[in-house]
C-alpha cells in the first residue's frame, strides 16, 4: 500500500471524527502515540513498538488530512532520493 492509499483510508474511516476533534486535539493524540512508541522502545518490546509505530503513522495521516497535506508528496519533496542537506546516499552530514 502506498502512503497516499493509507492516508485516503484514514480519511474514509476517521475524517468526520477527526474534523469534530479538530487540528489541535488530533495533534495531541499524535504526540501521545509518539510517547507510547517511546515507552515501548524503552521497554525493549519490538512487538509493542511495531504496533505503536503503526498508530503514530495513522495519527500523522489523520493530522495531514485535516491540514490538507498530501503526506506522500510532502515526503517525496523533502526526501527526493538522497539526503536533503548533503545530497548524498548514504548521508555524509556531520553528526550533531
């Protein structure tokens, strides 16, 4: 499944509910899911982390739907097949 297809699926399933919740509260749900992913990683549970990563992606798609962002196009624009800073594969930027 392509990113756009998944984002469209999230729109079909959740857009009406997401619209009622609004951008700010949908963003807060995304942040909560990122926190749950972090806790799963720290716990060392790759199975739980996998599920939480799916939740993070789903909430990101929902937020992008509310903001009118085509996530697949945004990713392609930001990451055109190489590091956007140094233009290399693999990245050769100095670590920060």
